[in-house]
């Protein structure tokens, strides 16, 4: 039995520390927001702040890339970001299409620049 626990402990910690504390706030948000007007100034502000935070995280990841992504030249990362955004706009504002377009551009650009992004 201890072998199974030893193998699963990272996932258990991830659920207990990463997922459950966040899920409590999500459910509380769903309960509290019931009946709130979507076009209220408060929700417009919350949406703007959330978008700004997400844009900041993406910019940080692109400009100051961690790990294996740092091996990909900045020009390739910026081009992949632009291609992903353009794909998002062209294909009816599809987030999935934008992510796939950016990812494909990153992989192709990394390959053409001689960077191996494959994990051994």
C-alpha cells in the first residue's frame, strides 16, 4: 500500500494545496454572483483587471521565458504570440484556434532556429 501512496503523493499534494483552496473561492464566487448584472461597472472592472493580469503573465512568459522556452529566440516567441493573436481574430475569436496557431508557430520557429523542444 505504501508504494501506491509514494507514487501518488505529488498528485495528492497538488489537489489539497493547489485545487481545493481555489475551488472554494470559485464556488463562493458563483454563489455570490447569482443575479448580478453582467454589464455592471463592478464586473466590467473585474473583467478588465483579470485581462490585464493575464496579459502581464503572458508578456512575462514571452519576454523573460523560463526553462526550455528560454532556448527559443525572442523573435520566434514574439512572432508566435503575434500569429496566435491573429489566428484568434481570423477564426471567429476562437481561443482554441489562437492557442493552437501560436503553439504551431512556436514549434515551427523553434525547429527552424535549431532548438530541440523535445523532452528526452
